């Protein structure tokens, strides 16, 4: 095994797309998650809980680059602090974090935790890169599938996404992991900004069904204000992927492995 590159969350939606890219570039990888899989040539799995810190120090042994993709609804700030400290102590040379577009602007716990995670990495003393990504198609899908069944939708402009293809995020992360520390790089987002009605309409067009004239609802409070102001959107300087929401829906619809998930 050559010096392994540690990928936390390498079994997740994004992580499992990054691994083959790193392998194709000739890197051996060590994947850290709470549910390790069977090893394969060039791929070692280790049990780590980034939030409790269990297994972290051992996973970092002999590692020079860490791609931190593990994340969940809660605890991403704590996990990043644990990783930052352990990486510094283990002499890691490059620490890469995936964050979310709008991390420092959206008044939602998940975003706040991502902003704190960014700070922990930037303060770690380890050379770093941070990529903020927009919501993946896979993340937007269940939200829109649920909304497509309701007689209510956020008012036009009330809730917009710029969903991005997981392969395109993975490619960007692999480039970062194989390159030099770059600090905060341009956000990555999808090619189009679509509101809830447009997303739901495209979903209905491809999967059958129709959107009845939904009643527009206004998302209340600070969260509603932030969405209406587009604080979750990447803006003019983002790197934009090429694969659209419609492309993704078509792909998922024609791929028997994912069709059940899309229409279920
Ligand atoms: N999905 C999106 O739209 C989106 C957008 C922007 C940024 N991001 C960020 O990108 C990262 C990856 O997202 P994803 O969609 O690929 O997530 P995912 O499919 O839910 O995968 C999460 C991965 O992290 C691991 N994990 C979760 N908690 C862990 C813990 N405490 N310790 C160790 N491993 C843990 C999971 O494995 P186990 O469960 O086996 O531990 C899994 O491998 C996350 O940080 C997410 O916040 C996601």
C-alpha cells in the first residue's frame, strides 16, 4: 500500500463517487465510517466515529492527506474540531473539508455547524482546502417528491435550489485532494436555479402525475427571509456543473436500481 489518503464518509453518496477517482489516480485510500465494509485492493476500511472521536488517531496513522466528507444532521462542528486536533497531532499535510453553500448565512443549525466546522479546519494549523457545495439532486429529490403530493408549495421565489450532480462534486473534491492546499475555493453548484414549483413540475413530468394549482405558502420567520433572499444560493462566482435536474430525473427514472427510490 502507498501512503493512504484518508476519506471520512467514503461510503456516503459523495464519498463513494470520490473513491474510484482517487484509485484511478493511483492513490490507496483508507475509508473511515461507523460501519466499515470489507477491504478491497487499495481500499482499507476503518471504524471511526468522528463525533465521539473514537478510532480517529489510529485512522490517521501514516496519512498525509485527509478528505473529510463524513457528516450528518448534527455534530459536524464537533467532528471537525476532533479531526482538526487529531490531524495536527498526527502531522497531516492537507485537510480538505466539504461544506455547504450559505454555511455562514443560513439561520439553520445544520448550516451553522458547517460554518463552525470550516472555522475549525481553518484554525487547525494544518494546510487546508474547503469546498462549499450546493444541495445534491439526491437531497432535493425527497423534498420535492413530498411537496409534489401536497396542495401547497412555497410561493414563487420562496424556496429555490441549484441542485448539483454528485459526480460533479466528487470530481471537484478528488482534484482538491490530489492537489496542493488551496484555502476556500469557488463554490460548486448546479447549472440552474429552480424554485419549488419548477422542481416539482419537472418531477411530475417525468414520473407521472400532475401538479394541481398549488396554494402558495410563505415560509415564516428568519429562515423564510433567508431563503427568499437567496442566502442558500452560490451566486455569480460559483463553478457550475453541467448536469441538470431534468438530466438527473431521467437518469434515475431509467436506471432500475434507483427508479424504485425515485418513484417510491
Ligand atoms: N447531500 C448534500 O446535498 C450535501 C450538500 C453539501 C454538503 N454536503 C456535505 O457533504 C458530506 C457528504 O454528504 P453525503 O450526501 O455524501 O452524505 P451521506 O450520503 O449521508 O454519507 C455520510 C457519510 O458519512 C459517514 N458518517 C456519518 N456520520 C459519521 C460519524 N459520526 N463518524 C464517521 N462517519 C460518519 C457515513 O457512514 P456511517 O453512517 O456508516 O458512519 C457516510 O459514509 C456531508 O458532510 C454533508 O453535510 C452534502
